[in-house]
C-alpha cells in the first residue's frame, strides 16, 4: 500500500482553458504529472464556490457541473497544483490524504 493524495477539482463543462474545456485541460495536466487515476463525474446541478447555481438543462448541457478526481503521489499532486494555479482558470479544489494500491492483478 502506498500513500498519496486525492485531488478533487470542481468545475463546469462550460469553463475553458483556451480552446479546450477545463476538464480536458485538467486531465491532460494530471496525466503529464504522472497521476495514477483520473475520473470525471458529471452532475445535474450544483453550487460553485461563489454560490452560483450551475445546472444541466434539456436544451443546453454547457453549464453542467463536473468533478475531476485525481489520485497520485504527493509530489505529483504538488506539481499539478502549481500547474493548475498558473493556468489562468479559477478552480475550487479539495485535497485528501489517502492510501492506495491495486487488487486482483493477473
């Protein structure tokens, strides 16, 4: 078993980094920093850090809230936070210390 962190980043499908969605940019940055696992969860509605409601609507899914979960060792998460912090996109995140490992390998 190894120790590391789970980084949870809250964003919206409408948020952009240049021509890319913020979600795609976050995933690419996490992969480049050596993340062990990345999962994107999409929600129906949620409040952002400023209290603004984001919701998926039948005709427009662009404001759909999204959460990016990233698992990596602590140095990789530290480096990822620096990269994301310098990216010019406002993001809210939480970071939790975790133990991780693999089960049932072939």
